[in-house]
């Protein structure tokens, strides 16, 4: 299965991706996680990406595209995957289309999680992420069993620098300007499956898997 999951920041992409990659046994490619782990390791890529991430802006297309292309090539042409947080601009989407064509096969579906802006601010400011394994929690909607500690690996939970109130607004503006137009791009390719992301986490997962099943039939 070759999937892409999109939606505004805080829509629940990473949360749903965690379950989908287990269900479909495919690798999870999150460009945000790639940048955050590069930053943890102090690599030049991480330091360059941080400049943009801290301001709520997008990392330049050429940098992101080359990372994803390398990753897809390392998986091999027959492999499935779930792309999360990529593409975020039309040039990124076009580069992906071209690369997948070269590798012999396109996407099976694009999952679009719909959530209104007023829900997003509360979701992002309450988000907590594991420093070790990147599992995602929410103080109110999806708390860890022990406050501050990851259920999966026992790692420390932290608040992302870019989940501050000021940066969230900029990220929403960036999404509306640069990423939202991709909905039409994938709609035209007959790939888009939109789901209501305001429901509870298990209900959203159910809606996604039902939509994927229906598309396969
Ligand atoms: P994204 O990857 O789209 O930025 P996340 O998956 O990190 O979003 O989710 C953002 C925050 O909202 C996290 O704190 C997560 O626990 C919480 N969350 C995700 N899905 C839901 C949901 N359906 N209902 C309530 N909270 C959710
Ligand atoms: P995310 O974890 O998906 O919320 O991404 C966090 C930040 O990483 C974004 O606000 C961007 O600065 C950067 N980023 C992640 N994916 C991309 C992408 N596809 N294109 C450009 N920037 C990205």
C-alpha cells in the first residue's frame, strides 16, 4: 500500500499514521520526524531545518524532496509506504509524482483529515511528543498513563518548540497558502479520501480504514 496522509497541522496525521503503519505493515516516512531527529543529532540538515521550523515556515522544496527521494529509493521499487507531512507544496507533489512514475507505480490513496482551525490551536498547544520514539500524546485527549513519560518506550515527553501559540498561527497560514491547494491536485487524480478529523482517535481510524477498503473494492 502506498499512502499519503495530509491535513492541517494538528489534524491527527502522525497519530493516525502510528496505527496505519502497523495495520498495513508499511514504513512511516514523516518529514517532520526526519528533521527533528536530524536536529537531535546536531547534523547540518537538522540545524538548517530548525531555522524554518522555529518560524513555522516550510523548509525549502529542494532539500525536502531530496530527502524523500533518497528514502523512497532506499526502500526499493516494490515497497509500500505512508508519507506523512510530505508533500506540502505543489512543486513537492509534482516531484513526487515524477519520482513514483520513474520507480514504476503511483499512490494508492491520499487520506485527507479535515479539522477546522478552532480545534487545531487546542490540539497543538496540548500536544506532547516522545523524545525517543516520537509517539504523540495530548494532555487532555490522549494522555500518557504516567504524566511526562511515553507509554511505548518510557522516554521523556516534551512540548515541540513550534507548538507555541504564536508559531501555530503562522503554520496555519502557511498551510492555507501552500498546502491546501494540494487537495485539488489529488482530487483531480481520483486519489483523495477525506475524513472528519474532529471525531475521537479510534473513530477517525475506523473512517480511514473503511474508506481505504471501499476504494480497494
Ligand atoms: P499532526 O501530525 O497532523 O500535526 P498529531 O497527530 O500530532 O497531528 O495530533 C495533534 C495533537 O492532537 C496531538 O496532541 C494528538 O494527541 C491530538 N489528536 C490527534 N487526533 C485527535 C483526535 N481525533 N481527537 C483529539 N485529539 C487528537
Ligand atoms: P510536522 O512535524 O509535519 O508538523 O513538521 C514540522 C515542520 O517541519 C514544519 O512546520 C516545516 O517547517 C518542516 N517540514 C516538515 N515537512 C515539510 C515539508 N514537506 N516541506 C517543508 N517543510 C517541512
